C-alpha cells in the first residue's frame, strides 16, 4: 500500500490521510505500527491513542510475564517468536543509538498442579517439547530439590521452563512506539467515535475532534475498549474488561530466587525488584471497568495462598496494591485476531488477550502486518484464533493453567 491524500482535514491541524489506521497505541497497536512501518510498503501509518500517558491502558499495569507454557500450539509458537524478540529488543528498537530498556530477566516459569492435574501437565509437556520448548517435568521431590522453600505436600507435578521470564511492560510499549515513530508512524492523541461501513469495508473513521479519516485498512487494538469500537462497524466481540488486582510485597526471610509461579487457583507471582509482584486472579469477577482497589483483597485472598505455598512468607510486608483490566474473551480466554470474513474486509481486530497480550505482542504485531500488507499469514498460521470461531461458538481454550 502506498500513497495517502489529504481529504477530510476539516478540524484543527491538517492530518495526512492514513493508509493504515491503528486504533489504540498500547503494546499491541504499537507493535503493529512497528512491523508495518518496518515493512516499508505500508504507506502512511497513523496510530490513534487518546491517552498518551496510558493512565488506563492494560499494558503498563501488566506483570511482565512471558512464557511458553501453553497448551495451544499457536500460543506456544507465538511465544517461541516473541520471547527471543524481547531478549533482543535493543537490536530491533534502538533509535538514534539509544537502546530501549526492558530489563528482560530469564528467571523462568513454574506451573504447579495437584495430583489430579498431572495428566494435563504431562500432555502439555509433550506438546511443548515437540515445539522446541525447554521445559522440565518435575515430581514433588525434584521440585523440592529445585525450590527448597516451597511446600510441595499437595503438589502432583510441576513444569519448569527455565528460559521463560519477565520484562518491563511500559519499556516494551515505549520501545515499540518510539521505533515506530522513527520509522514514520504518526501518533494522534485522538479517539474514535464512529465507523462508517460501505459494502464490506470500513470507509470512514470519525474522531472525537470531528475529523474524518478514510484509511484503506483499520486495525482495532483498543484492549478493553475493543468491543465497543468493533460494534460501531457491526462486529460483535465477546470481549469485556475484567478487573485484576496486583500487588507488590517484600519478605525479610532470605529464600531462593523464584521463577514466575502459577497454579490452577489463579495464583501467579514472581520476584520483582527487591520483593515479589503478583496476585490470585479472580476469573469470576463481574465484567466492567472498576478502578476501585479492594484493600482487603491481599490479606483475604492472596496472602493465604502464598503463605501456604511458601511458609516463610507468613511474614511479609505488603507495599502496594493496584488494579488493571484484562480484555477478557469470555468465549475461551484466547485472543481474537483478524477480520470478519466476507463481511468486513479491511477491519482487523486484535483483542481478547485475557492476560497474554504483552508476551505475544511481537508475534501479533508481525501477524497484523502480514494480514494488512499481504492479505494472509506468512510466517505463522493463526487462523484458529480468528473471528470465525466466535461466530461458530467454538471455544478454543487453554487446558490447565490459563
Ligand atoms: C494486572 C495485569 C497483569 C497482566 N500481566 C500480564 C503478563 O504477565 N503477561 C502478559 O503477556 N500480559 C499480561 N497482562 C495483559 C496485558 O497487559 C494485555 O494483554 C496487553 O497489555 C494488551 O495490550 P493492548 O495494547 O491490547 O491494550 P492496552 O494497553 O489497554 O491499550 C489499548 C489502548 O486503546 C486506547 N483506546 C481506548 N479507546 C479508544 C478509542 N475509542 N480510540 C482510540 N484508542 C482508544 C486506550 O487509550 C489504550 O491505550 C496483564 C494485564 C493486567 C491488567
């Protein structure tokens, strides 16, 4: 795609009409902008981001975990691409000699399950290793030898992926954004308020300022706001905001450094700075944006889980609690990627990440660039993650730990 004219400059500063318009400049929209502008043939790429400080976006609130421990091959393959990409982030996103800092730490991931979960973890382990993931299946004794502070009395098995890890989410977002801009992407502090569909294409995009844009292709990467935006084009998405508490705490008692530990009850935490960050995810929480922090949540829900698993954490100091929101896909907890076949040719959604968006952003950004510029997936077939399964009501969920 190339070209770009200047129709529709009716309000404020003139804007260049985009060839590709990205709605939402979080880590997903910015990764897409990075890959599109890197390709060199996308024409003018514009990103709409009404909140340039990202005060409500999910990305800066993410825990930073990046893992290959999934049960769906698409998720594993996206991680196989994205984690090394993040490990070499400076190579991809340095601007004018200044390297972005995302502090990737290869502390590993550890999934623990009770005896009744052993079958699932064994099946997932077989798939993961067949896809080249370095992952050790551990029985309780081996687990205890590796992590002596852990209470393993009720554990049946564990998967330990020592090459997975954690990164700084805002660093990744800003790194993609800065590099995309250096490659020609334009960021506008504007929001979408209307989409006009003609035939099978979105023809006009109306912004809050009243400006009208007429892009050739539109990507909707607006996180928890994606369903409202797609509905403007008649595309109904089962994606909703899901409140998610997170916490930072310190423990005075010395213990071994931990990987990102997750269990079937929603417990997920990891070493962070001089303490620990994480929570117990409440997957049953009512849908909707809710910015109120429940200051009793840690003591009531999180602390008992942690102290049970690591008895030395009976004594700890809670330093901070905050909330963010997952863009939960209530159909199956996996992303929805691509257009609405036969109905909307030039409108591509990327949402419903349900807690996996940061780690998969490089693979998703690359996939979106392929869809827009080449009309189909070139490197990794993500067809199973498309909107078709929503229309057919065919969930494609993870098995075991989500
Ligand atoms: C507490 C917490 C922990 C998490 N931990 C992890 C983790 O460990 N690993 C992981 O991979 N993921 C994690 N996630 C999930 C991850 O943060 C998200 O999947 C990811 O950040 C989604 O990125 P995004 O760009 O789609 O959305 P966002 O970062 O939310 O960006 C969407 C943007 O769209 C913009 N927007 C909204 N409305 C409009 C409009 N009308 N027009 C234009 N723009 C608009 C918003 O301003 C926003 O900046 C976590 C999330 C939370 C909340």
